[in-house]
């Protein structure tokens, strides 16, 4: 009997119609897991290397090159940096708002399908338990129809059949819940990287702009001092 249950036809025949529900949940969860694996693989990027490269361009005020590098890099972190570079002329507070809004726009895509995986992990054991209870009710109903006289083999077979949906439900739920925890951790780390990149881009752009203005002011002061010194030398 156990070998027969290993085949899909045996599961459906012995477990009843709720097996189809569990197989449907398993399919939905698997699709969501594969989609999230591809997403986080594409979003994987070394944030430190990206910021170092962008900082090199920003300090030289080569914003076109910085924009090109940010647009070429994959993932939401690069898109937030690109949004900040597009509005490099804004004041520091406005630039901070721009990066915060750009980061918030990326959150739904990062958290996509993670709740669906959690839903499959929570629903699968409940559906399995429902199938088990329905199977037990059917078994005891058959026993009562026979006047309470039934053999141990028939009763054992009925209970065994009723437990199939619980086993299948837990088989679906356990890996789905583990995937949920894994993707939840990945999402939180990615959101943290986005916030870090946004803050550093704001400081990088604003500091580079203020440094350029200070250099201009320092040049004017130096020129004024030289002019004053030349007047003194001419007077002497």
C-alpha cells in the first residue's frame, strides 16, 4: 500500500479530492519560490563597489558618467542611486526625500510573492488536517453502517487513508515555510542596502557640490588677498 501511495495516482485515489487542493497549493508555492530566486539573483550586487565607482565620478562632477554607470548596474540599489543622480542639483533635504521615495517604490517588488509563500505554508497543513478529519468521519460512518462490526484491517486501512492528506500537507508546508524565512531575510537585507545607498548618495552628492562651492569661495578669497598684497607692495 505504501508503494502505491508513492505514485500520484495512488495519492489521489487514496487521499480524496483535497489532494488536488494540496497539489495546487504546492504548484503555486513552487512558482512563487522560483520567481523569488530569479529576482534576488538579478538584484545581487556589491553595494560597496557600486558606491566607490559612483563616488569617483561624482567627486569629478562627471554626473553623466555616474548616471551611465548607475543605469547599467542591475537591481533596486542601483535604481535608487540613479534617481538621486538625476536630481543632483536639489538641496540636501530634497535629495533625501527623493531617495526615500525611490526606495519606497522598490519595496513592493522586493516583497512580492513572499506573503503568498507564507499563505501556502499556513494553508497546506490546515487543508491536510481537514482531509484527515473528513476521512476519519467517512471511516466511522462506514463502521456505524455495518452495525459497529468491522475488522481491524479495514479500520486501520481507513485511518491510514485519512492520514494521507495530513502527511502531504506537512510535506508541502515545511519547505514553503523555510523558503518564506529565507526570502524574508533576503528582503530585509536588500531594503537595508537600499537605505544605506540612498543615505550615502545624498551625502556624496551634497558634499561634492558644497566642496565645489567652497573651492570657488576659497579662490575668490585667495585672489583678494593677492590683490591686497600687490597694492601694499606698490604703495611701498
